[in-house]
C-alpha cells in the first residue's frame, strides 16, 4: 500500500528498542517511530509500549519504501490527512457529506449483518 504524508493509520508495535519502535501497519508494510518523537521523555515512554500493542500513528515521511511515523503528532492540525473526506468540506457542505458518510456506514453494517446471518 502507498502511504501519504499526514495519513493516519492503525498498526501494532512489533519491536521496541533503545532507538525506535517498529510498527506493522494494518494496511500492510511497516515503519518506525524514532525515539526523538518523544523528546526527553523517551526513557519513560519506551516502557509504555510492548510488542503486540495496537497504536494509531501518522505518516511523517515516506522515502523509497521507508516510513517515518509519529505517535505524538497524530492530532497535529498542520499534518492534514489527505485520506480524510472532511478535509476540504466547507460549513455549507458539512451536513450533506456527513449524511453520506452515515448512509455509507449503515449500508456497510447491513451488508455485514447479512454476511453474519448466512
């Protein structure tokens, strides 16, 4: 899968080392969160993460198949997620876009319920 800078993705910690966390991404591939992402708090933060732990990260940099990720900047407003359908929505467009999102979610739920009922 191709990832874009600013994209938020789910993953699982696969390795914790003195310099980084390795994250396996749910959509495929993996990336690293450098210890510098936590600044002076790395020693304490490093102990919070264990292999197998689910995390949400943001893509900071993508170069030749290598992904630099961040845990601390997931909510940074300056990192706009290009896959978020609400990024370019004006206030006047918000209700129709939200209604479509809800309708799509309900349709997906109906499909999943039908699959489970089989």
